[in-house]
C-alpha cells in the first residue's frame, strides 16, 4: 500500500472522475472537498452566537472573539470555516434567523453561486505617449502598429491603447493633445483591418477620445476613474461598449500620498457595487472590474487585493488585474521596470489562481506561455 498527499489546489472533480466515481458521488464528494474561509464583519453578537451553534451542529465552525458568548460587545467580527456542503446548509438555516442572519444567508448563497473563470485572456499594453513609466511600452504611429501585429502573432486577446500616463505623479494632458497622439494610430489600425483580428480597448476617461475610438471600431473602454463621468457612461451605452471599471483612490498626481482605507476589501467592493448600478442605469451591460493595483494603494493593500481577489467574484463580473512591471515589485525586490518581468509573472499567476480572468501586460508571449504551463499543471 502507498499513500500520497495531494495538493489542495488540485481539480477534485477530475480526480474523482479518474477514480471511477459515479456522477452523483462526484457532486456530493466535491462539495465536501473545498474549504471556505468567510470573514464576517460587524455581525450582531446575538447572530454570532446563533451562527456558532448552527455551524458546530453540522461540523463547521465559527471563530469569534473572547466574550462573544456573554455578549460583551454589540457587534463582532468572526471567521466562518465551512465546506461547500456546509455553506449550503447554513445559507438555508440562517435565512429564517434574526440579528442580521437573513442578510448573511443571502451573502453565503452568493458565494455558492460564484463561477470560477476557466479561461484567461491577455490584454497587451501599447502607450502612445512619451512619459509612461516603462519606456519599452511607448510607441508612435507605425511603431505602434508593428507592436500590435507582434502581439497578435503572440496570441493576445485584447490590445489596450492609451495616450496619457496614469502613473503616480503624472500630469494632466489636454484632450487636444491626447487626440493628437491617438488618432493616427486609430486610422492605421482601421486601414490595416486589425479590428478583424483582435479586440481593441481605449485607455482613457475623456469623452471625446473615447467616442473617437469607439467610432473607429474599438469595443472596450478602460476607464481608470471607474465611470465617474456621466458623459462617458452615455457614450459607452450608445456604442454598446464593454467597460472596465477600475478603482482609484484620488488622482494620479496625488494618489500615492498616504492612501488609507477603513477596510480595503469592503471599501472597494462597495465602490464596485455603486458603479455597477450606475453603469446599468445607463444601459451598459458588459462590465469588467479592476481593483486598481497601484492606484492609491500601499504595498500591503496591493498584496491583500491579489491574495483575496476571490472576494470580488461574488459580483459575477470578470476580474482584470494589471501589475505589469509596477513599482510594488521594486518595493519587494529592488529593481528597475525593465527588470521586473519575473515579479510580474509571479503576481499575475497568483491573481489567476485567485480569480482573475484578464491580465493587462507588457509582455504578451511570456504571459501566454506561463498561463499554458499553469493550466497544464492544474489539469493533471
């Protein structure tokens, strides 16, 4: 006899199928195999005590602060530890309980309904400006077209083009200057029929620039202000564009000056809920979410967002991550932008593992190779 300890990240359904387990058994056993850690904030102490007993009764557990059983504080934070099967039971049990547990039941149900992305798309970055933090990403006119063609040959899914830097401390650029930089590239893309080969995204928050790009044939609007401008919302709805809603605290000029959050996961989650509602009110249907790594965040904030990215999957929207060659890598391992590919790949692969389905990158071929390797390992 031999025993083998398996990685908890393995595909349990494939493993059970290979063992010859019948379909009913696969469904039952897989629901017992995945462990969920659910952090619950500000729960009524009465609700916490009820949830604790309900969890224990089915083999799950709830970690609570000392004194919870005595009701020493009106509200507590707690950690629910449960399998998928146990979450299903608890979502039903708590739906008839008081002290805010009915609302908790709805949230638990949303966790159960999360669909983990199966495919990862690569969004390649092309900058039509002279001040992007990574000099190798800057291209003008025909140079940009050559770079786009190379990305297409490498297997890119989306090409994201911007003409204004949004790096920390970057200065505003006039709409006229932004149009001057971007229009020649739009014309060349159209002339060479590149729209037939790949989707294009405009990295801008200026209504005139966005309209010019969508009129030209772009299908995606990558808005670092997260649809703050109603005019942008109206234009995106008019052209039926897909929209990337990104979170940013502050503006690029000042965003890295001591960013603060009450709770970064909850704060950004609430921001997304608000902006999704706004987008839908304008008729925008296709929405992608970007937590905005490096946009008004400390190193600890950025790492927490990548590590807990799965938290945002309950919003049922594709998640985009862009860490490509950013300064957070330098803060962990001292390096210039041109020497941060290894750090970029490490962070992006972790993001994919935690729910990202779109990666915004400077290095297309390297990311496609890394994703293929990761998928091969997952499917063993």
